[in-house]
C-alpha cells in the first residue's frame, strides 16, 4: 500500500469511528466535498499535507495522532 492509499484509509477509519460521512467531514473541516471525495478516490495520486491538516483540524486531532496508526507502518517505498 502506498502513502496516499494509507491516508485515504485512515480517514475512512476515522469517519467510521465517529459515525460521519465524507461530506460531513468536508463541512466540519471547511473544505469542499469534492476535495474529500477526490482524496478518497484511489485513482487520484496525490493529496496535500494542507488538506490532511484541515481534515485533522475538523476531526479535532493532531497530525501526530493521525499518523500514529499501524496503517502507516511498513508502507511501500515511494522512490522507484
């Protein structure tokens, strides 16, 4: 799994834990729903750290809390 897929999976996990949908995450984070859906779309390649930070702010968690998940351990190397 690559880092972008791990980020998307982590947000899916957090939304499920909180019982919210992607469009609700967008609203509480101050981003457009299309931004969230684009980030969750596996065919899209990149996601910005600014978007990740805004979504974390909406969920009231730090970047450290977001990235301290086993999903980020052992990711594939991005340099090919």
